[in-house]
């Protein structure tokens, strides 16, 4: 398979490299913003405090910086604070503050608030997802726990009336997830499918507006009241079943689902031919110390060893075959002389 094969079958991957985005997922956030206006900022209500959870490799942080930080003057840029959080190291992005930490700990939540000088975030986005297994029920279950962790840290860092955007996997429990989210947000809760997301994928995004969660959360999440240390996990059992009873039957079953992006534009599931003069480009930013690097190294080592063993076995077999042929010829010569 040639290096340009993915460029042919994934138009957004190709465009991302051409336009300087670290990953094709940048188009997903831009299309969500074009539909819902989550990054709109005005003089009366400036959007200045944003958190990107599970940010690596940084494509969503790039979009946030491009639409919130770059258009500002040098003086006003100092007011815009975009915080990117991930366990993995990430190459620097102008206008983005990076925190390498665990989103399930109070230490990370407190560090985010410190970066905002004691204020709370106006917008929290999360494009994180586990390595998919192909078992849809399992993938959806693991992803739901990641959303739970993101919502839990939101209870510490997201201001009342704030917006939350996260990746979800559409499954049989997607309606339940939407209903639970409605208990934490007074505004609209909408499932969105960006045009750059493949139709063959279960991936979607939930856009939640009007955060009102803290009044429904247990006070034990506050370390000052619980006496917990900063490194301990955040209190995840925030969901109160009594709040679910406040949702009407219609709200429990009817969940808006919106297609984002230009529907007449590129199709993420189609292959597009490359121009004759097309030059294959490397990714904009290679991962820094990815968790799979050791596995990849071992796999390459095992492959090389297997290839070496096969070559040695073939050589040994050929040698034995030649020896056997020579022996048979010698015997034939001896028989003919007799």
C-alpha cells in the first residue's frame, strides 16, 4: 500500500495536512461551531476562558486558538485563555496553555482554575475517546465513563450557563445519556454529526448548553469540605436519580440530532482521486512519546525476527534440498557404474 493511499480514501486527512491542522478532527469542531456558534464572542459577552480536555495531538486547540485568540489584538490576546489538558505531551501551540495531567484528579481541576485566575471556564470541549475494539457495546460503555470523567471535572471548572461539547458513541443507551445530560443543563442538549465524521462511524458529538450542574452535585466533590487530597480521584457519583424524574416523558425520548457542515461538500466516506502533480505530505505534527510507541517497537522487532526466521528456514530447506539432490545423483551414478 503506497503512502498516498490514505490521502485518496480520506479527503479530510488530506485537507488537514494541506491546511496545517494536526488532525482531521479539526473540521469536526469547526463544523459544530458553524452550526451552533459555540465560539461566538462579542464585546458584551466575550468568550475568553476555554478548556480542551483530552487535547492531544492538539487539532481542537488549534481551532480554538484560530477562532478566539488569533483575531484579537496583541492587548486583548492576553485576556483569552485557552487551556489544553492531556496525559500525553503535546507540541506547543501559540495562544494555548498546556497542562499535562489527569482530568479525573482535583489537582488538574485546581490548576485549570489557577490558569483562569480563580474564574471558571465558559466552554469545555472534549474530543477524547478510547482505542476502539470494534465491539460497539464495549466501546460505548468505555466512552460513557470518559464522558462521566469530563462532566465531573466540569462540575469544578465550568461556570453556570456554560457550554459543554463531547464526543459520544451512538448506541442503544444514547437516549439515556441525553436524558441524564438534560438534568445538568438548562439549555438545549443536541446530538450532532459533523460532515467530516464518517457515516460508517458510530461517532457523534453532544452539544450541551446552559450548565446548571453544581447545584445538583454532592458537596463531597469539594476538597475543602471532604478533606480529600488534590491527587485523589474526583467524586464521580454525581448523578442523582431523583433529578431524572424532573424530565418529562417527551424529553426522555425526543433528542434533537443535527447534521453539521456543508452537506453538498466533501463526503468523508468517499475516495477522491489525487491530481497528477499531487505531492504527498507528512503529518503536520507527529505524536510526542505516544503510549503505543513501545508496542509498535515490539511489533516491528517481532516482525523482523519472524522474517529473519523465515529466511533462515528457507535457506536451511534449500540447503537440505540441494544436499538431497546431490546424494540422489551420486547414488544414481554408482548404480549406473555397476
